[in-house]
C-alpha cells in the first residue's frame, strides 16, 4: 500500500475509487465501505484510495474537549487499511485552515484534481467543507461537471450491523472487550514497550511485565483483570492483564498496565509488544493481605487457562 503523507504537491496519475473519513477503529461499518471499494476495483481495475485525516478532526474543531480517546492511532489505522486491501492511503493534515475550505474547492481541487476520483463511495450523511455544509446533494451537483460517480452506503446497510466508533468506546469504557470485538471485527489491541516496574509480582509467584502505551491518546479499557494475548518478537503468548492502581500493594493513583505472561521467563525490557484483549475477568480489588491476592491471582490463572482452550 502506498501511503501519502506529504499532501502539499501530491497528485494521483490515474483515475481512482475514493472514500473519505476518519475511520477511527476501522470497524465493521468502515470495512463494509472498504469492501465496496474492492468490489468496484474488481470490475474496473482502478486503484482504491482512502482519504483520511490526522489529527482527528474533533481535536481541531473542539480543542476544549480533552477527553477524546482514539481506538486506533494513525499508524494502526494504516496497518488496517493495508489489511483490508487499500491501494493508496492519503493522510491529509486536518487544520483550522482545512476545515474552512468551501465545498467546491474541496471537491474540485482535492478529490478531482489531486485524487482523480472516478468513483466516490461515502457513508450516509457524509458532510464536508466549511461548517459541514457539503453533503450528498452538493456532491451530485459538482459531479455533473467532473464526471465522477457517487455511491452512498445507505443508512439501512450501515445500521444493519449496529456499529459506530462511539459505541465501541462506550463498550471499552465498560470493560466489555467482547462486545468491542463484535463491533470491530477483531480483538481490540494496545501497542507499547515493556518497562521495568517494582517487580513485586515475582515475589508472590506472578512476575509481570509493565506496558507503556505508545500513544497517550489511545483508549485504554476499564480498570480490571483481562485475559489477553501478546505478540513479542513475532511470537504469540497468552497472559492475564491487570489495568489499575494496585490498591493492595500501592498507595498512589498511578494507572498501570501489567501482564503476567504464561510459561514465559525471557528478558523483555525495552521490547515492543502488541496486546489483544479477549475477555474481562473481574474488577480490580483491594485485598486484606498478599495471601488473599495470591488466591485471587490463582483463580484468574485457572480461568485464563480454560479460556485458552476456547480462543
């Protein structure tokens, strides 16, 4: 997949099949649009193009809202585009200036001149241009002069799978990673680096690896204990994860992401890891003593081993 980040002077040389959006999470609704691009590609032989934006438009349009958390970073999004067979991904810088472009300029200069759009596939209620005044009717009017074909994925088609990025964020806020997977079409994941912690876990028979997330804006599921898998050095391992503040052993409120990896005793500090969530086991709890904590961890381990047979 070709990725275009330098958008100042870019231009695609041949006609293309284009879709536009932030695509946070690249969930099942997004995948439906990407699948339609590929169907048109099979019939026409044209390249598929996704025009997406960085940073997320809400960060620019509503800077006072500090609570936006992303389902996918821009790099994760690009990896998913490649997985779903996008030929060209254009990452357009979303700025205040860009948000003020009028609809005609947006379509004529970016879509027609730069992307050479022949087919435009959009989700229902797609809005663009200054004050989001451009819509499907605007596109139809402009397309008459530029000879491109517009296809709108209907509300019925999208709503039939009952999915949105907002619904996925809500599921993760509640710790329902199983529901999030149903919406995404894949297990929600975090990427980061293994860092050194207090190493208390090894003193009670459950050594843990502490994960530092690559992007602070990435959404972290609700505090609790989870069954996960990890990819380290291209090898997959299972583990049990705690997201929380370790109330039994720590006095502070610092959020930590710690995973005990089953049947694993390698040195991993500084290594990159991708961790996928399978199931939430329980809330984080404060125990009276380490004996109670160890008893709970043993139960978590047994539950995870049973789940390994399923997943």
